[in-house]
C-alpha cells in the first residue's frame, strides 16, 4: 500500500506532464534501485528508460491513427545471474487520465508489480526464465507506450507470454477477462497457480465483441507483438473509475493482497515453465474457462467443449424424440403439442421483451433515464417485475383459454420438454458458431434432463407436491446458482458503464434487455409450474403492484440518478472544454473565429439535471455543426463523436482567449504529378511543438481522396463518418511534428482539395483552465465529476 499511496500522492499523471514524465519516473527508479540493492546473488536486475516515437492505426472507437513522440517507459528485467533467452512480461501503466489520481487505473497494479519484483529479487531460488516488468507511461493515450515497447525495445524479442494488469473499476476482485489467443496452456497456468481465481470466458467474449467502449494493452501485445497473454482487471465499483474519486483509500488492502498473491504465483509459475520457451508450439485453439464461485477454475480446450456440447445436445434430442414418438399412433399429436408449447414459450419471451422495452423507452422519453444508477434495486423492481409478470400473464391466459380442459400434469410435462428443446437448439447453434460461452447452455440442458429422468414419476403425480418441488429445486441447483453468480458479474461490470457510454445508447433499454434475458433464462424451467399450480393470480397481482408503484415513483423523479455520498459516490460525468476556434480559407485568411465552453454530458441524460443549477446552459446554446469542417468543427480529443448526439451538446459563447497559444500548421512542400484525368499531390506538413495532446482531422474535398500518408502503416484509416482522425501525444522535449499526406483529386480544384484541422488540448499546467472555466466549474453541483481543460481548434484548406 505504501507504493500505491506514494504514486497517487503525485497527483494526476497525464502524459507529457512533469508529474508523469519526471516525478513518477523518478519515484519508480528510486524504488527499483532500492530493490536492486537488496536482491540476492541468484538474480540480475537490469533497468532501462525507453522514450519511443512511432505511430499505428487501430480500429478502436470507430478507427483512427495514433502518433506518439518521446513518451516514457520504465522497463525492468529480472533474470538468472547467467542470463535468460526467454521472458514473461508483466505490464501496468502509471499514467492516468486528466484530473484523476488513477489509484485503481492503474497505480495499484504498478504498486503490486513493485512488490512482486521485490519478493522475487529476494528469493534465493533462481528462475528459469526472465521476468520483464514494464511500467508504461502512456496507456491512457490509447495504448501508445505498449506499442512503443513491443515494436521497438530490444528486450521485446525475448517475450513469450505476458500478464496485463488493468482496471475497469476500483478494487474488488481482479477478473481474468481475456486470454490467448489460442494458448490453452496459459489458462492452465492460471488455473494451477492462482490462489484466488476469478475468470470467465463469457467476459472475454463480451469484451471482444466490442459492446464495451474500452480496450487494453492486451490488444497491442496480441496484434503487434504476436504474443499470447492474460488480461486481468479490477471490476468492482466502476462508478468512480476515471474520476477524482479513484483514490488509494478506496482500494481495500485485501484487494491488493489478493491481486498480489495471484499475479506473483502465476508469474513465478510461467518463469519456471518449460512451455514458456516453446509457447508458439502450444497454440491449440481456444479454451473454455470459468471459475466456480471463486473457489477454483474449470478449464478445457474448446474442441473438447464442442464434443461435449454436441453429445449433450444429441442425448437431449434423442430423449425428446423417444418421448414424442411414443406411442407411435400418438406421435403426430405429441409432436404437435410439443411444437405448440415451444411456440408459446418463444411467444411469451418476445412479448415480454417488447413490453419491457416499451417501458424503458417511455422512461427514457420522459427524462427519467438512469433512475436506477444509484439504486440498482429500482431496475429490478421496475423491469424485473414487469418481465416476470408479463411471462406469467401470457401463460396464464394460454392455460385459461387455449388449454382449458387439458390435464395439468401433461401440460407441466410438455412445457418442461419445450424449455429443454429451446436450450438444446441454443446449445447446438452457439456451439456451431464457435462460442465458448455455449457451456452455459450445456448446464441448462444436462442438469434439467438429469433432474427429469430422476423424478419422472413425480411429474405424473397430481399437483406440484412439496416432495416434487424440493427434488426439482435440488436438481436445478447447479445451473441456477451459476447463472445467479454470472448475472452478478455482468451487472457489476455493465451498470456503471451505462454512466459513461455516451448519449446515443438509451441505458434503460440496455439494462432492461439484460434483465429480461436473465429473467427468461431463470424462468425457463419454471414456466411449467404455471400450468401445474392451481392459480398464479396472487403472484401476478403482487408483481404488477410492485411494478406500477415503482413506475409511478420513477416518473415522479424520486430516484435521483447520481450521488455525492462521500463513502460511495456515483457521480455524473461532464466534460467542459474552453475552446478557441479559427477557420481559414485557402489563402490563409481567417473567415470565422469564436470562443466558448463546449459542454458535453457523458451519459444519455446529457446535462438536463445540471441546467437548474446553471440556467444559462439551455436550448438556446445547443452546439451547431460546422458542416464544412471535419468532425463538425469541434475539438474532439478522440473520435467518439458517434457516441454522442450533437443536440445534447452545448456551446456557451465567451470572449476570445487571446492569451492562449494558437497552433499554426505550415505547408512546407508540395509535389504534383499530372495524369490525364487525375492529379496526385504530396503535401508535407509541419506542426510546431504544442501541448502534449493534439488531434489532427483530415477531410478530402469532394472528388478528392486520401490515398497514402507517412503515419501508421501508410494506409489511411477513416473514422466513422468518413473523416480521418489522428491522435497525437508527446512526452517532454519533443521536436515539431512532421508528416506527409498524398491525395488524388480532379485537375480543377480552385477551392482546395483537402481540409485539415488541428486541435490542441491543454490538460495540465497554467494553461489548463481559464478563469471563465474555473468560474463555471464552481457552479456545478457536487454530484458531478466535471473534467475541464482548454483547447484550440484551427481549420486550414490546402
């Protein structure tokens, strides 16, 4: 904890700031040298400060190109005294996003790595392979430092596997949510070595689907280094992730100890493993892995899982076919009854989903979105009860009108078989799609089928007797317990994400959808009870009453979404940029200039809850789009424009910031080649050294196309919307940024062939916040996390 407290005491560690490039680096070096002095003779410790420059393209956040100059990595190699040919990498990052202390993301991981280095170095037992500790100084700049290390550092060639330590929350358990690719032996290493396992292939497939707007250095090592690894992240209390509340005192010592025990054990295991030296020989496909209540991990190759899944599905289909086709004279009748129950079950699910989503849409339209953000029970009381009530209602009506005179025991039996059929089909389909998460369907086929076979006699008895219910519940215990455990993990991760997922996605619809899905899963084998019991009116009335009361309370606004509670804050995120803009024509003349504070709420509610506190921020100052300029003429730090509705942005006009430095973009060379129908133009651009963070936007004019440039791999990557985005950052003492672009255009181009804009962002220092910005921030309520900085935007035409 001492390491953690000392790192966070430095303050926000933004790339390019003295806090990140000097103070934190010096602190790390001081601790590493102290560890080196106390190490045993069995080990050799080498330290290197790397300051790489480079660029790469990435398809994250709609696609963009990243350029970095003179950023900082602190690299430590612990190896046997005689040296080592192969190494395992442990990665953390010590930089933080602006205006936050970054305790969990990712100072605590660096503190854990320092302690692991200390522990290993004092051991008298020599390791077989080297352990490289990378304290990278530019992860929040979208994975730049890891790219600089894995593509440029000489030690990178020896790395055969890695462990990446990250955070999506503040403390709690660290979840293994990515592994590989295609290296089951790495998962097995975690299974054998980790003392407190917490891992899920479901989390891996959710994360890699892209529905969570985040990424980690895992991608860089996998895609640019072709190295397999394990990705871990703290997931608890994501409400204060990337905010001023991410302080060291909020991370429990137990969490730090737990993470240290796990990572030390896994690193030690890998550093003594024979497989590490030949890791590329052990690529044998994907692996299915999941922990059982944190006690142990089950892991097996995906190909084995595929066989198990198909066998389970085949047994279920065999059971169903035998049952439906017996006796033969009634086979068609039985098949028809099963198909009817199957269709009714699916219909009830569709009706439930539509009905609950309609409620979510209504809540969003009336401005009550995220009412559950601070009070999660509200979402269960609102959407969970609505889902359960709708399911019961559909089947109650079917029982009353469609199955009016049908035997109850028969109906209970056939609806059980209908649920088994649905799960068996889902199992076969998901397995065919190659999803490792199909193991969940295996649980929901195997255990219910075994339960049915064990108590088939009780199924034929009249009514749902207590003996039948107890035996049924015991048989269903495993899949239900695991699903509840999994649902906790999913909601623990996803609920806070809804507060930072932008204004395009209605969070109530997302959460309502998740709740409906889990309700359908958990109720699938209890639908038959609706037909077995005499009446469900009491249950239906109770659920409906809870739903109606909760809906009325939500509509009244009694559940305020955000909280400033000192012990457990759930703040609203707002970003404010004091922006000075200038638009130039093709001759370099300024045709328009303005200055104002651009205000952007980071969730679906925009800033509607803030308006009463700052009344001048209202509909009259909604942000207009400058259609002729790339990215609407706004200084985006990252290309996340597709996540935010412009009508929810506000531009509060102010006097110009004449005291702020302006970026100038100079065209220092042009070469043209005239072809019969086409003009190819190379333009060399030089950008003077400005602040540590800049954004470059490129929009070819109509008829023109950007064909090549000197950035990334040479092939321009367009962002969503068609404009090109380049993210630039630098450490200390960077030289002017020079690059070239190649465009093709028609011969007639009197109005220019390309618009190019540069935004400069001042994230720290005396230029970070203007007096006007300070004054506005002070008026924001205490339940907001307001991150503010100053920036300039200059548009040029060539």
